[in-house]
C-alpha cells in the first residue's frame, strides 16, 4: 500500500502548494507565479539526479512529454489566475474534477476502464459541486448561474480538464522513462517555455519578500509531483488522481485557518461530498 501513502502525500502537498500560490498571487502577477512555481520545483528536484540512477528513455516518452508540456502550460496559467480571482476554499474542491476527466480520458489513452462504482463517484462529485455553490434561499439552478459569473471557477474547470487529460499521458511518459527524470524534465521545460511570455513581468518583480511564499511553493510542488509520479507506476491513474483530490478538504481548511476566507466552513460539507465521489472513483479500480 505504498502507493496509497504516496497519493496522500501528493494530496497534502497539493493543498499546501495551492495555499502558497494564493499568497503569492496577492502581490505578483499569476503568470509570474506560474513560472516561479515550475522553475523552483525544478531546482528542488535536480539534486535527486545525484542520488538516483538514470533509466533509459524510450521512444514513447517524446510525444508524451510534448503533449504534457502543452497541456500543463494551459493548466498552470489557468490555475494561477483562478486562485487570484477566487477563494482557495472554492477553487480546491473544483479541482477535484481532474479525477473525473482522468476517469473519462484514461480508457481512450491507456485503456483503463471505469466501473459502475466509478460512475456513481462522478455523480457524487457533480452533486458536491452543486452544493458547493448553493447559497441560502437560492434555487436548483443557482450553481450554474454562479459558475457562469465566477471567473476563477471557470478557469479552474479549464485547468482541471487539461490536467485530467495530462494524467494518463503522464503515465505513458513515466513508464517510458522514470518518475524522477520525467518530473524534472516537465518542470524544466515548462519554466523555459513560460519565460519568454513573461520576460517583461519577471524583471524586478521577484524580491526577498515574495520568495517567502515562492520557495515553499516550489518545494511542495516538487514533493507533490514526485509522489504522484511514483504512485502512478504502482496503480491505475484514476485511482491516484482521485485520492490526490483529498487536497480539496485540506484546501478548504487551509483557506479558513491560514487565509481567513469567508464561508469556508459552509463549504466543508460540499467538499466532503466531492471527496467521497473521488474515493468511489478510486475504489472502482480494484486489484490494488
């Protein structure tokens, strides 16, 4: 059950990463934060090359990492912007939809098929998203109206869609190389690819004060990615993707405790419903 501990470690690291993204975007452009996130994660991951042996890279790695690079660029920029426009306790539960999209894409990309239990999990996550957006006295269509007006929520859904497709592609890339090599390669490539888009914004924007949030952001990003990549080599992708979304509950609690966000307590039941759905998706893939 080492994969389970790794998936939970990824969930905890993801919630802490999101916390520091939120803190960083209070002072910095979200795109600058997105670049620093990937660059600093690479710095933290590089020392692993000194202690772990390199494995051979197979042909399947190159198209997989190219697709992952494009989708991760989109998702990274969308998520950074989403966390600037909306509360962490709203965005983190919505990120659970990554598991739903991974469940949908995996059969086509790597042949991992859902069961009836997995479909029930999807319905619970959708129900949770409705409860998440409901307000006192609002009608049944209130969640749809809220999502149409909340820019951050729409951005997060776009990021979740991209990362849902990335999840099975990640498994192809990791299987064709190694978790460490792929984690370093994708973060380094993202930092390089994002830099030209941010050349003017990067100048003089990152100082000692901002590094207080950016450095732990990079650290928890590195921990999350390496734990996730190792875990998907041990079990099925939707299993890890779903369990990692326990970060939704952690994110709601962090939003209340660390950022003093309003209505975080009221969002906990909705977050819990979504996490139950994610757990059912995970449990639908037996033979662990």
